[in-house]
């Protein structure tokens, strides 16, 4: 078994979050192997991501660059995932939390925020006591009113099948 | 090897039940169990003669009677603790027909697995028999109509013996030198690739996926005729084996822990509609059971609950019909396992509306107390139910024959461990979930004060929960 290839597949699986690819791969790797490197590191990283411990994740990732940088686009994929998680939970959040989650600070974060404000409907306000509060666009997860309640409604196609019988 | 329709002079009124030895009463045939596998008692002789004739006549109804009832009756009466006579011994009575002998041998081995413990040589010989049988079906021109029950049982047994072999192979502690030598030498026997290849070959050669596609537009009537082929003396064997192999692949992939792949293999069959699979009770239950299990492991709880509900209702309604069948015990066992799976799914993902009232009341009766404990995050109950309900996982690769340790539990332990870590993750979230249900928007500080944790920890829980 080629450990390098398996490790790369697992990195790609991490990038696929929130899809369950990583967990599915875990089912197929024997227990003994999972306790060796590089699998142990990858499992730890996956655990951090799943429990949203972004700070711990980026720290650990920094310590293990050599495993991760073989797959291009890793950082962007994880940032995308982090943003996804944040947009599900928050309507508004402090800048510090955002920075920690996507591992950006200073000028690059400012540029990023500008880009989002212009293109994706974010908002940036001044918080009382310094710092910034970022407002995230509304979606059905962070604004429950927007969630369409389809539980009790029956789609039209199903009802239309009854019409010939009713008349 | 083609069977032409009847040129045999017997006639249809000469049925198995009317044969002479029965007229003198059943006890006329009572014998001591005989371990001489070359001795063929009269009862067995008539059995094979009639079975051979019915197969040549393509009399599916009679074949099914012989297969379902008479084989079991004779096994019960005469071969409770011993094998049937060897195929070589009965061959003269059936014109030494090669295919019939392969079929007979398949039944022979099945009997050994069911009533006795197969030796390593018998396990390997059974593999050879399956290889020969499948080769003939794939490449020869087999022209027979066999009952779907038999064809399903063939695939079912094939995978069961594979599973059994993997378990056997991994128990190295008690192996003799001779057994180890055989295992090392014949690495091809019951090799995972071999098994998967045969199932895949049956699917491809029979073109069953295309047939099922055409069925939907009414191009073919495979489903309408329940797989049988009555036009022009056709044969249902290859097609139906191909069909059941689809379910076979789902099962094998689940045993290996590859749930996503298993579900992909099942795609050609729509389990929300009746089909050929639903006409063989063992097949239907097996298919839905593995479907439910795969969805559970993929965290698709809602889908698993729906399918569980569907099959439990069906079992409930049709249980009585199968009381006499040899499969009844199996059906009952799967019923209990499915209730356990349903209990797990509902504890991880409460969905009151999806479960039928009948099923719900049975569930509360069987698993009510356990469900309460699971809702209180009692991990031991999850462990217990999972271990009861899960299939017997296998490790596909051969073990290291030099280390005489038992490996057979490894696959199961891995799946259990991963499952329990999933469960643990979900535990953290149930309390947050209940608060979030009340509030459409809540500042983190307020939520933190409710839950009595500090803010950063709460952020973690929160982010984790919304992601899941």
C-alpha cells in the first residue's frame, strides 16, 4: 500500500468538507495504520475542523506543512469551509473570530473584507470599545425565519395526480 | 449445456410426492445417519432423479417445491449430522450431467455450512465449485429456468461463505501447520478481488443494468415477469443472478466498510418501488437492511429511518406467511436488528413524524428503555445496540501468517470505534440544539450564561453544531 498516495487522498478529503469524505476514508483504513504518521496528524486535523477549533487547526497545520502543501489549493479550501461554518452560525461576529477562523490578519484580511462587502453582501461596523463587527448575509441557517417550512406542504405534482380521480 | 424441453418420457402426472417409497409410509426410509458419502439412499436417489427431470422440463413450480421443501425435509430426516451423498455418487442417476452436479454440489456445501463445520479443504473445494458454476453460467450457454429463491440463495450463500472464510482465516491462534500452509499456498481462494469480480462479471454479462433501465420505459418486461423468461424457451439464470449480484455488491462493500460505494452499486434498483427483489423475502430484507446500515454510517439518518420504517412494516404484515419457511429464524433476527438500528437513528436524529404507529409501538416495547438511556448520552447502550445490529465486518487482506494472533475482530472494532466517536460528537450538541430551537437569534454571551460555559468554548460547540 502506498502511504504517500493514501495521505494525499486524505488531504483532498479534508478539502472536501463539509462532505463526509474524510470519515468514509477512515472506515477503510485499518486501525493499526491509523495510529502511525502521517495518518495520526491528518486525523487530528480533521478532528479540529469538525469541532470548529480553527485556531488549533491552523497551528497544527503550520507545524505539518510538508504533508499538506503537496496538494495545491489546500488553504483556500479550508478557508472556504471555515466561512461556510461561520455563515451557518452567525448573523454578526467580531473580526477577531473571523480572523482566527480563516487564518488571515492585517492587510490581507482588510482586503478580503472589502472584497466580501462589495461582492457578497457583507457589512462591517465599528464595535463599541474598538474593533470591528462583521455582519454576514442572511441565509436560511442564521435567520430561521427565512427557512422555508416544507414539512406540511404537499408539492403540486403529487396533488395533481389526484385530479383525474376527483372529477 | 442446454436443456431441451421435455423429451423425457415421464409425463407430468408422475410427481415427486407420488413416488413408491412414500406409499409405504415415511418410516420405511428411516436410517441411521450414514457417513459413507458414496452410499446413496433410495430417497436421495429419487430426489435427484425428479429434480433433474423438473429442471430439464423447466417446471419452475416443482423445482421450487423440491428445493424449498423436500431438500429441507430430507436433510432434517436423514442428514441432521452428516453430509449428503457425494456428487460423484449421485451422478450416474442424472446422466452424469455436469451442470446438475455443480448445482447439487452447491447444495451439498450449503448443507455442510448449515449443519456441520466445514474443514479448510471443504471451504476451498466450495470456492472451486462456485468458480466452475459461475464460469459455466457466464461463458457457457446455460438454458434453464430456476426459481428466483434458489438463485438469490446462491448469491447469498456465496457471500456468506466468503465472509465465513475471512473470519476463519483471521483466527490464526488455533491453526495447524497444515492449515497455515494451505492458506499461504492458495491465496486465490476466496480472495476479495475474486469475489468482487464474479459479482461484477454477472452484472456485466447479463446486461442487467441496461435491462432495468429499459424496464422503466416499458422496453423490456423483466420486472413484470419477475425475471422469468417465457418467450422461446429462454433462461432466467444469468439475468436474475446479475440482478441479485447488485444486492450482493452492496452487501460486500458494507462488510468492507465502503458504504458510499455500496450505495452506488445499489442505484439501479429502486427500493422504494416493488421489483424482483421484493418477491424473494430474504432478498428484500437483506437489501433494505444493508441500505439502512450504509445510510446510518453515512450519517444520513432521515433516509435510514424512512427505509427502516418501510421494511419493518412489511415484515410485520408478512411474518405469518413465512413461519414454515427455513428462513423464518433469519427473518426474525433481522427484524430485531432493524429495530435496534431504528432506535439508534432516532436517538441521534429525532424525527417523530417519519415512523408509522405500528412500528413505533413495537419500537417502544423492544427498545424503549434503551432509547431513554441513549437520549441521556449513555454510550454503553450505543455500543451494545451497534454491536448487536451490525453486520459481521471483514478485513479483505490476508493476515500476516507469521503472527499467530486472532485478527477476526479487527474490522468490527474499527467500525465500532468510528461509530462511537460520531456519537460522542453528537452528544455535545444536543443541549445547544434545544436552546437554538427556542431562539431565532441569540448573543453568544447569553447562550453561554444559560449553558454555564465560557464564551470561547461555546463558540466551538456552536460552530461545530451548525456544521453538523
